[in-house]
C-alpha cells in the first residue's frame, strides 16, 4: 500500500460517497484500498510517544520502506524527543496532533502505530481501520475482552492489516523453538508456565487529587475511560496499576509471556476454566492491581499457569521474565525475547535456539502484500492472549480476601497449581509477608464458553467483559 495520489483520490471519490462520519469521528465504510507501489515509502503516524512509542518512532525511521510523518499525544510536553528524532532522520518535522480524531482525517497517512495507555488501544485501532488505515497496536490490544473481539471483527470487515505488539512472535529463535516443541522435542506438553518476575516499587500514597498539567488535554487523555480525579502521584506510567486505565502487570509485561505460553500450547481460544489467587502485598499505596498473582487457565487437554511477582524474587529454572514448558521428556525454558533452551528431565541442556528479527518490518511487509497471513502477530492472536490476561484479572477482582496461612497450597484442587503455590508461599516468606495477618484474594472460579466468549451462569462476571464508555468515545458495537 502506498500513499494515495491526487489521481487515485479523484478516481476513488465515488467509493467514498457512502462513507458517513459519525459523532465520534469514525466512519461507517472503509476507505478505498490504496494502490500498491513498492517504490514509495509508507507514511506512518505514531500515537503516544512518552514511553514505548519512542521505540515505534525509531523502528519506522530505521526501515527503508517507511517514514514517520505525524506524531500524536494528548500531552504536548512529551513530544520533543519524537519530533527531534524524526526531523534529524528525515530533515522534515512531522506534523503534531493532540487530537487523534484530527490525525485520522489525514488521508496521506497510510498506517498508525498505537502506544498509548491500554484504555485507548481498542478504540484507536477501530477508528483508524474505519478511516482506511492499517494498524500496529501495542499489547494488550484491549482493556477488556469484548473490545478485543471488536478489533478483530473490524479488521476482517475492513480488510485492514492489524499487527499486535507482541514482538516475540517475530523472533526466529523463539519461532524455531516453538516449532521444535510442537514437533515433539520434549514429548507431549501439558503445562505451560508464564513468568512475570519483575520488581515493582510502591507508587506512593496520596491524600489529594493529582493536578493535571496544562500541557495535557485531560479529556483526550481519558478518552473512553471513566472521567474523574487522578488519585495518585503521577499521570504517566502509573496508570498501569489502576483498573480504570490499566490491567496490572498481567496485562503489561505479562501479556508477552502469556502470548508465548498460549502459542506454545497451541491453544487458539480463550480458556474454559479460570482461577486465581493473589493480592497487592508488601506495601500500601494508590495502586489497585495485584503485584502478586497466580492464575490458572484450564483447557482440559493442557493447563496454562501465569505467575506475577512484583516483589524481589529469584528466577525459576533460569527464567525471571519468560516461560517454562513442561513435557513428558524434558522441558523448555525461554528466558528472554529471542532465545530458548531445551533440557532433559535431569536438567541437562539438549538444544538451544537463538535469533532476532524486526517486528515493525513484518508489519510493513504485510501492508505491502495486503495479506494478514503474512503477519507474525495478527490481531486475533493479540485478542486471545490479551483476553486471557483480562480473565485472570476478572477472577481476581471478583474474589474474596482470606487468611491463607498453612492453606495456600490447598487451593490447588486439581488446577495443577500446587508447585507454583508452594513456591509462592516461600517467595512471600522471603519478602517478610506474614500470611497469618496478610490476606490474599482467592479469585472466583470461572467457567467460560470459548465460542461466545461469555461466562456460563455468571452475570456479574459477564458485566466485566466490557465497560461503560464515555459519550463520544464509545467503542462501536457490531451492527445487527
């Protein structure tokens, strides 16, 4: 896909006549397909540049087939590095937009790359595709299960290319290792463990609302989330740890390893049974999400267990942020983003895979081919793995606090969690967490229909599959 020329625009005008703008700025019909011209650079806009978005900016500037023509962020004080990086590379300053809706009206932008807070991911991705643009959307692709499925549906309806920001999927070392495991390298694999052992310090405790800087358009920053005062010390990044805008570390760092775990198990739906236990322990602050959390996802034929540890901890089988797959004839450990090692049952290394690649390049390749099958991380993969994170969080949020001293491992009850819970008990003891007076939240056991992606007989849990959206920032429902 290339930029739309003036001649192409005139020829396509009749195709656009039926496209009627909605009050939210989305369109009801996809823009016409642009003609492919491999010789032209794809024009990309990066939305959200305060953190991860700077990697997006550099990623597209480093590609010979793309350039960054626009930057968008609700906080105009954070755009300096991005603007400078683009101008130094292209000798031309990108256009700055504070309002994403204005950016999406620009027909000369071919694709958008979204690195905003989680609560904006789905709506921006959907709006962009409805405006005829291809989309790279960071992980998790959604803030809840329902809107994740809607991104998939809109991508299919519009024929747009939509890549998920789980870049591990593009790394040859991991791809080859997963293929070897699927081919029986360690025998049948019934258990995958995802690990997010990443120390997170307290975000502090406030007694007054945060004052939003004048550089921030708070209405735009809030977007589809609930409006209201910010009850924490910082606007940026700490949004991860409150439910209104974030999904905790399960949906932050953990989504990468959740995706690898599901991929390795070759499971292509959400899990039918979900259970969790955990809490926010070790300090009292303004964070709401769990910093210590074990979730079990029972597929029947296999189990996926995910561990979040935000307090200081030691790696498990050499992995801190990574994955462990347990097979009949050994196990595989992934301790980074581009390498994996196989071991026999006695812990002797038997095989190793290494190799990295560029996830942005894969996105651009698929844009030019117009084949979503060329994507290493198609939006459907992103939805399913993000959805598992949301399910674990729903179990936790519907749970009840209990004193579990001497009873933590009893929660296993056939979930396959006993070893993880035993190690969790030791981990908490090492961090001076006394379970005789520190409650943990025992999550609600949940049953899900993977076809409908709805809980079975649990209206309260079903109400948490979506959210109330602010007027003007509603994720559009599928037309009947």
